[in-house]
C-alpha cells in the first residue's frame, strides 16, 4: 500500500497554522489565567517577587518550550509523528530494554495529567463569573460543562473543530491586547527579560526556589507540541508558536505591570484573579465567555491526545485491547469509550475534592514534570545512538535535566497538597502497563517454535484422512512465528493433539506492528502449493489493523493469480460454484497448572489474567468476523514442572 503522505510532514499553509492554534496550544495558551495567581498567592506583591516570577516564566518558555520542544523534539520525529510513543518506537529499534520504562512512565503521567487539566482550566475561567456575582456556585457549572464535553466525544469533533482555530486566534489576540495596555502604562516591567531577576528570586527571596512549582504551570502544555506533530506538521507548529509566544509574553508582562502599578505592597489573597482584573468592567462578560471557550478547547485537545496515546499503546502491545470507535471519516480521529468515561469521572472527582482552581494549582504540574524528564531521557539516548555531536548528546540534555530536575523537586512540595491524586492515578496506570508488557514478554519468551518442515508430511496425511471429520475448507491460525520456516508449537498442538483438525487449506497469519506510524504491507510464502500458506501482515502503530478485511483482500489477489482455489471443496457445493468457507482459530495460551512459578511470575501471570479479563477480546482486536472464529485454550510452560516424588505400589 502507498505510504501515508503525512510521514513527510504537513506543508506550511495559512489554514494549517490556524488549525494548529486550535489543536495544540489550548493548554499552554490558557495558562495565563492562573500562572501569576499561583506565583503571587499568599505573598506580598513586590518588584522582587513579580519581576523574579515573570523572569522565570520568560526563560522557562524559552528553554523548555521553545528550545527543547519547538526546536529539538520536533526535529526527532518518527515519519512525521511525535509524542512519547513515537519517540519510543524510534529508540526501541536499537534493542535496548530499559527504554520501555520511561515510555510507559511518560504515558502514565500524561494520562494522569488529563484528570486535572480540564478541571483547572474550566474552573479558572468559570470563576471569573464571581466578579459579576460573588455568590454564584461554580462547581455545578464546571461539572455540567465537563459532562457535555465528554458526552460529545462519541460524535466526533469534525464540525466544531472548524471553529477551534478562529476561537483560539481571538483568545490569543485578546490576552495580547489586554497585556499590551498595561505594559504601556508601566514599561519598567520589561526589565524581567534579564535572567538576573529569576536567579535573584530563586536564591534570595524567602522560599523562592519552591515558587518554581507555580512557574512550571506556564509550560505544562509543551508536550502537546510534540505529541500532536502528526496532526499539524512542524512548520505550522513553529510559525504559529511565534505568534502564540508573543501573545503569552504580552499577557504575562501586562499582568506583572498591573500588579506593580496597582497592588505593590498588597498581600495577594488566594483565589483572586489577576487575569480578569486586567479587563474593563464592560468587557468582563465577553472576556469570560472567550476564556471559557478557550479552556473547553484546551480540554478537548487533551482528551483527544489521551485517545491517541492509548491507541498507540495498544498497537505497541503496551496496553490491553479496548474498543476503538471512528466517529467521523477525519483521519486520526478516534473515540475510546472506556478511556473517555474513566477520565470524566476522574475530572469530576478532582472538581469535588479541590473545588477551587487555586486548590487545583497545588496538585497540578507534578505528573507532567515527570513526563518531561522521561522525554528528555529518550531524546538523549536517541541523539547518542545517532552519533550526534557531543554538545547535543551531553550538553543540551544536561541543561534540560537540570532545569526539569529543579522543577520536579519544587513540584514535590505539591504531593501532600493534592499531587498525590495524579501520582496515585499514574502509579495505577504504570502498574497495569508494566504487568501487561512484562507478562506478554514472559509468555512470548516461553512460546516454543518448531520447524514447520517436520510436520509437512503429517499435515498432508491429515488433509486426506477422511476418518477425521473435516473442520472447514480453509483453516486460519493467528501465528506468533514470523517466518515460514517455523510455527508455534501450540498451533501444532491444536491441529494434531487437542482435536485433530482436517482442512483443505491451512493458513498461518502473523501480524507485525512496525516502528513506523503508517503503512500496511503483506507478504505471502507458500508452504505447500495450493494447500498451505504463511502470510505476514505488517501495520504501522497508528493504523487500524482489520485483519479480516486485509485477509479477504489477500485471498482475492491470490485467487486472481491462480495461487489458490476460491471454490468450495465439498463436491455438492463445488458443483454449483459455491465459494469455500473459512474458519479462524484463535489460541489463548494459559500457564500449565503444574508449573513451579516464582512469586514474581505468579504476580505477573495473575495480573495479566485480570487485565485480559476486562479488555477487548482478541477477535475484536484483530477485526475478525465473530461468526467464523473459534477460540481455544492451550497450555504453555514458563517454568519447570513442580517436582513430585511418586512411587508405584504393587
């Protein structure tokens, strides 16, 4: 099949830049609503605090967001795709086992972040209504918006997605203009461009280092720049980021100028909103409406990102199978019901537990800091194996690890104040993914493969043994062996021992998920002419692998080429040119009951069984027609048999 055109990167267009604004920059773009609040909360407003905090924000946006993600990460794409799993797919080619750990940690942290980003974004916007009516209950409004947002996912976002870009353009223009007004009135705030103020805050301001946990909120959406690369293209992202960065800086400078002009020496109370104080009273209803729309778009982008992340993890066999829907024909748009409602109930729990966006700020950032550290580790290793200059391999990553390490340490303070929630979710997700991946490795390691040539004669004899009832015309086995010379021992067990299965034609199909995001290819090897074939299907990790559909197309091609007969082998049906029937056999391996397993292996096996019990069936995962599928359970041995001394009595 043809390669996906996106692997070469989407072209730079005006429409592409506008779409990028709507898809990627929602999270980082709505951070001005709460970042300066988080920095100033509980402190007396002073030039040292405001200019120091602002300088930290400026240089964080420059080093982490711009240099690491917009420049460095986007240059390390996987055929036009980005994100933690695209990066993992690149590095796993070098057969280094440890790289799976940062990949699944990063995935766990990103999904955990999805539990708090929508609540804090929407709550911070809705709380602006309190300026108009101090008694308005915001919690029910936030929950209703979340319910509508998550409920709408099943219909897709193609229609409303068209307005995301224009709305975000209006949003960024609005925050830039509001900020510029204040800068003109107090231009001395531009001194914060000097990194001296950031260093002074961290070293000399009382507990200044711990303010990094609040500063970090300005870059929490940076990972989306990399994760959504395939949807937008690096050139569109880089050009739109130039505009976004300018507007963000104007907003942060403006808020800081406003604080130093009107609130210098005032103790800033928790829950006050610097962002909304910049707005004239007549503009507040408009500003709150635009802010609410922007935060909903930010939440939508994060939810979509979680769907994409989980789908990629399933394709890479790092996540149990789940039902994936495609609500529209728009490429890449998916909907995973279980994940959707799992995140929804988590978001509602966050709203009910923390209630105020100011309380959520205390829990926000810890998970995403860890994810950024994992991305840096994988990027460093990738640059190392690609033999890039030493400055890139060691110098730049050392800078990022130092900065992100400082952010991580400062964010650890948040653990007791709510960071435990996202950490708990992330640990739960990591444990599930680790058990699933390690149990699959354990099973794969102990699956035996035998030489297929040793069974060709028995197979031919079985085909002609009319004392055995015929199973079907075409018997199809899903095989773990990936070449025509070998076959899974449990397939041999199923054909000859469990219940002899006579058929006219045997098919062994192996599905391989490649390190490339797109593309679907196949190869056919003839084992016995017109009677036995080995098919290898290769799918990109972002491709929906509908094996049944692909297999039917392959058979059609083989019929045209005269490699196989499409008519039934039953004489009465063949007489009337009836097509042959097919049956798929799926083998579910189960550990032999007499295996002497170690405690760790028992933990993996039991955990894997539990995860499999709540996941999508293998047949549905492969896209097979359930009417012609039969599942069997066969034993595998992953440990020596339990040693029992048995004596025969006369």
